[in-house]
C-alpha cells in the first residue's frame, strides 16, 4: 500500500508547480536586505527576551503585514507571547481554498545569542538569520497565489534556549495540531557546499523514512533545482531544532540545513560569509516542496 501511494504522489508531483515569476521572486538581493538588518548592530545578536530580539520580532510582524498575511498568534495578532521575559513567536497564515482547515507549517527560529562575555556581537547570520530570511521570501512568494491547504509561517523565538518558542506554542496552540499535514523547518542554510542541502527526517529502526510518502514529496524537488539532498548528515541534530515538537506530536516534518561550521555560535558568523545564491536556491526548493504539499489531496502519514 505504501509503495503504491509513493508512486501516486510521484506521478502527481513530477514538476515544480511554478517555474517562472513566482519562483524568481525569491531573490538573493532581498535575502541580503533582510539579513543585513537582522545581523545589524541595532539588534545586538537577537537574544531572546532582549531589546534586539523585540526589534527583530517587530520587523517580522511588519513584513507579514506588508505581504497581506493573516495573523495567527494570540489575541488576533501576529505575536505569540510566552515566558516571563517578553519572548514572542511570530505566527502568520496564508489561508487555503479548501475550507477543510488543514494546513502546512513552514518555520525558522529568529533568535540568536546576543553578545559573548567579551562584549562581541554574535550576529548569527547563518544561525538563523539565514532561515528567517528564507522564510520571509518563501512567504512573499506564497502570497502571490492560493493553495488548497492553508500555510502557516512560524518564526520561533527562544530556540537557542532549548526550543522554548516551538514548545510553548505546541503546549497551547492557536491552531488545531491534528490538522497540520506536514512541517518544514529551516535552520542554517547559508553556508557550506552551495548545492547540498541536508534533510533530516524521522526514521524507523531500519534507518528508512518513517513516512515514505513524505520523503517522496521532498525528493521530487532535488533534481529540478540541481541540488543534492544529504539524508543522513543531520540525524544527530533532529531534536535540536523546532521540527522536533511537531515530530513528537506525530506531524510528518523535515529539518533543512546546510550543516555546522567553525563559525557556529561565534562572532565570526557574519553577513560577509553568507552564500546568498545558495540561500536563493534553498528558498526556491522550500517553496516548491511547500506548494506541492499544500496542493496535494492526500496525506503524508
């Protein structure tokens, strides 16, 4: 049965849903613009619960409003406050056309570590201004057309403290988690091999994807974009990013990353070291997977 379903999704999703203007609207120059602000002196490393973190959240909220996304946080707004330090997730929705309340999650954490003990700013250009900016570009592309399922965009706070934002949202969600068909998480995608994307999925005891249909849906975006997916390099990181609370709730999820590097969590993780062409490619891959899954009539479990 599983093999037949995998073949069905491969047949129905043989090409990216867009190959023109919408994909091309995900651009390196726009990614650079977002990251230049997110890594600026003004934000001081975006530490969760800090003035710089609050400014980053305000920037994301402003972009969501500009794009015409719908608020999906608390009290009818984009923010999902939690904890006692003013931390807040930013949650936005692009409503689907089916009216069945199913949705696809696409996420990135926007917080980082602030200053180190010597007072140097740890700017977190790759970790995770890269994923934050890619998600903004994916959201602006999504807002150019409608999908069957709704798409919910999460910019989580407090990830560096232990997935605080995603765990807080999952403990008291603003949406029905059982209606979440799949989840994509973007974390550190601006460095290392320009054509390699590491994809981390839940696996069974034999080391095979827990959800074969979900793995097949992701695999379909590898060849059209000229990238190589590495399916095992981040297996040891599966619990360390915001995909994990979704996985714990039985949501088919995937963690996309470029992998670690020597500048990880140091002041050397700066804008000048980012490969914006890679980020552009990653954004187009993520959009393609998201769009395909949002329009797919079946389930991924």
